[in-house]
C-alpha cells in the first residue's frame, strides 16, 4: 500500500511500514512542516496515498468524499508499533484497497 503519514505521526511508524515493503512518504519530508490539511489531502489524492493521521479533521473531510483513504488513529498515546500492527490487521481484512471505507479508525479493536 501507499501511505502518506501526516506530520503528527512518529517517524518510527514510517520505518515499520517501510520494512514491510509499503511505499511510505511523510508530509514533513515531501511537503514540509505546517502544510495545510487541504494541501496534504490534495497531495495524497494526486499520488494515490492513504493518509495516516491523528488529526480528526482528515476523518471529517474524507467522509465528504474529497479523498477516499484516511487511516485515523484517535488515540495519540498508542506507540508506533501498535499502530503498525493495527494497520497490518486492516490490510489483512481489506486486501483490496477499493473495498476500504473512506475512513478507517485505527483502534485496538482491530487486534
């Protein structure tokens, strides 16, 4: 899968996902810190990436069909490896990206 990690995610999550052969980019690396949500969403849409974020604004925007593909993690205390495990469980449940709902809530209930 192709991911765009919002600036509120830890770099360790990018490393875990990359080691599992996912194509991972970080907003801070490709767009810079402080990039507006609208520009992040536009970049994710144009590069066909799933946004991984703790920012609930993306969850609300994705529901309006501006972008299909947001992995929203409401618990900011989850360590990167736990988030990685949850993402892995989501991917196993939805091996076809087209079947993913617009917003997937990354919670421990996936484990």
